[in-house]
């Protein structure tokens, strides 16, 4: 059984997703670091 897409199309979906959401990833990482810092200082 063959998938209905090529390998290039498969990885293209990940490339497009990562390109679209990368600013949010940075923001969420910074927010998570801040939360961990606040928990550690508490």
C-alpha cells in the first residue's frame, strides 16, 4: 500500500507548519522559562 502523497509533500507540510508558527514557539518558550523561574523563586 502506498501513501497518497510523496515524501517531499510529507516534509513540505512540516516545513510550512514550522514556518507559520515559529514566532509563537519562541514566545511560548520564553513564557515557560518565566513560569519556571517564578515557581523556583517562590
